[in-house]
C-alpha cells in the first residue's frame, strides 16, 4: 500500500526515524529557499528517516536556476538564485499570475556538502545538460547524487 502525505520536506517529523529504505525526491530542492535544513535538522533530516543502509536519491538537482529575462551575459545570473530576490516586481508578478511556483537555486556546497554534513556517504554522481536553459550550452545544469546512510 502506498500512503500519500502532503507536507514540508524540511519538517519530516510526521515520520518516525528509520521509516524508509529509499527516499527519492526529483527536483524538489528547487522549491525550498534553504536546502541545508532538509539535510541536517532534527525534524527534517532525511538521514534520520532512513533505515541503516538506506538510500537517498535526490534526482535532477538544479545547479543554478534563473528567471527568463534576468540573465545578462556580462554579469551572469545571480547565484544562488531566488525568485524572492532576483526577478523584477513585474517578472515576479508574471510568475504568480501564471500560477508558477517560486524557485530557488543552491550552491553545490549546500547540495553536496549538506548531504555529506548530515552523514550521508555519496555513492554516485551524475551531471545532465538542459539544452533549454540559458546555461545549458556552457555547463551541466543539473546533478543527481546517490547517497547511502551508513549502517553504523
């Protein structure tokens, strides 16, 4: 049986420790302003909710996020990016009018360093290019990691 629970990934206190053998969350980090609490906080820490030897697979983590119109080749996109700070008022109003969620970028230090700091052991790493992104022609714009909760 699959149970669906709506909540906040930075507060997983509704689940007991060691509840899951696998946690997958595709692209969801882009929807939290600060990703480090997802990794480390007592209430949100994914590592606490995994069984010993359990796997965590954040898929397609955006390396940088941008809002169309804010990237300027001379200065580059703001990084880390925040839909709260980076777009103009008009651009943000358009996002809200279109019903699009606010997005946030995170540094690799927050993404990978946060997982390592929470006690995960990285066992896999993948980069992907989004040809539709502004940066897609220059650098990989997404990463995916595979992380293991140590047994001891």
